[in-house]
């Protein structure tokens, strides 16, 4: 498919270079002949890699270190960045003029639907990345042409429009922010997956849980009776109670019990059997034979940074769970690694970071069961520090890792599962995980 004509000569403002592929998408618009303004709160120094990648395009001008209302007036399209404030005066300025507001994933999904491709979308507070990767593994094992996108670092979607055919299956991981774009476009995936609904991003939604769910609901609100909605049992009752009269798709409810008992996964935890059951339900909705799904799921090795076994260091197993940015995620990791055969705690937990204003009480009640807690400094850590008087607080990850190893014995587990966001000490959760891997692998 050639989508360049849709953008040629159009005046487009892009908010933010983006972490997950925005530069590639901006390049696609520039190559298509759009008149572009890229505005980013990062200054020129921080934006240098993006500017270098786009320097060949004379049809882009930049506003850096700030946004300006003038850049949102008289435009044909605004491409909004994820996590743009709900009350952004800049987006509202464009809305006053009736300017369409879009986001990258929704733009791509729109083109996919035009070509007759099948769009699968996965959302949920926890599990969406693992379920997405499981679905992709199954579809590739089945020999289907797959385009994967969404929350994948450095992966631009728009350049892949050229690959779309009626036989393509597009699998998108969609957080609540990306689903704002689906709401703007009034579209939903043909097959929608809603894994779990837990508290997250309440700082962004000003404590309004219903607003968080409302954004996520865009994954099914525009489906038709010929579409499928796969609901994880954890969130099914809430979703149906709130939106049941607006669900037109065929609904399937799945949990770990829907995965055959004889299927053995190589990744730990009941939550991963739950994830696999959701992926299996998608495969069935797409007509994939269970034998193919079984082989793909049983060989699935997991996702980097999601309860990933990084190293066995002289009998101490070290797991990287940097994507655990909520207390529920850390609880799931602790449950997955609990060894019922042991009579004493054997997990040394490295946690802490930037506050997301989430309820920490359930996790705090669990922490007496671990051998030791090592804290990374941050606004969230300050909130719980008084309840953990025996835990040391470190201002560098290197010192935290060194402390964890100093207290570890053969048979112990070191679990890096922060339960908080990465802002402040790290660029993002990926940077946090990469630094952890390097420190662990670099130890003698």
C-alpha cells in the first residue's frame, strides 16, 4: 500500500520525537512530502540523536525546549505524543479549529484496515507485552505474515504500510495512551485483548480510575459483531459491568484454567499461564490449530526485562523485572519465584523509584516474606521508606546491586522488580533494565 499521498503537501505538527519509533514515523511523513513542525520539550542537546537522524529533510522545522500555540494553528493534522496531558492547551488549540488529532499506532491501524489486514490489539495494566509476544510467536509458527508494533522501542510503524496486504496480521501492544488515538479515529482492532485492569498511571489521570478504563475501552468500543474481544477473567466483570451494553463483539473470557494442564511453559509463574491462555484464545479466534499454539507457547522464552533470568552467579539466580512499574507487578514476580520447598526467605528484592501515586499496602504486607529489601532512591521510595527501617537506600544502581550480592548466598534469588517508575535516575525503564543487565553480567 502507498500511503504517501495521504500526507503529501499536508501541514502536520508532531508533538515529540518519541521513544518507540517516532523518528522513523516522522521520516516517513517527511519523505511523503508533508510540511512538518516537530515540537518537543527536550532541548537541542537532548534531541541531538533525533535531529541527526532527520537532518536530511528540509521540510521539517523544529520548536525545541517548549511548545508554542502558533505551531498548532492552521494545521491539517496534529500527531499527539503518548502521555500528552489530558488538558493540554496545545491540543485544545488545535481542536478549536477542528484539526484532526492522531497518534502513530492508530494511523497505522487505519491503513491496515483499508488493505483488509487483520488487526489484533492487546491492552491491560499487566501482561500486555508478554501476551503480544506470545501471539506473534504463535502466528509466525503458523506461517502467517505478521507486523508487530506498539510499545516496541525503536520500531516505527508507518514505514511498514508498504508491507500491508489483505493476508497480513498486525499485532499491536496498546497502552491507555495509544488507545486515545483509537478513540480519536473511532476504530478498534478486529481482535481485541484486555488482559488485566489494575491501578496504574493514576498520577496522569488525576486519580480517576474510570478515566483510565475509558481510554482502554477504545480497544473494543468500535468493534462489530464479526469481531472478537478476549477478556482476562481478572478484568472481565469490571469491563462488562461498565461497558457491557456497548460491546458488540463476540466475547471470550479466559484465564490460566483455559490453558490445557498438559502444556508446560518454560517461563515461571501462574500469571504466565494466564497470559498464555489469552494468547491461545486469540490463536483460536484466528483459526490457528492448537498443535501449533502448543509448540510455540511451550518454547516461548519470555520477554527481556519481564522476570528475565539474567544470570546464575555461583548458585544465585538473578532476575531482571524492570518493567514492573507497579506494586501488582512486583507481587506477581514474588509469587512466581516463591519456592515452597524452602523453609526460609531466599529472595533479595531491589525496588524503588519514582512515585505513581499507587496503593502500596499489599506489596508492603508481602515484604516481610523476603530475605532483604534493597531500595533505589526516588520519590516513591521516600513514601515507603519509614515502613522499611532495615532497608538501605542507594542513589546508584551499581551500589544497590553490589549490596544485593553482598547479602546473597547460594540458593538465593536476586530480583530487580522496582514497583515504581524509572524517572529521575534513568532515562526510562529500558535504560534501567539495560544498566542492571550490564552490572550483573559484568560481575566476576
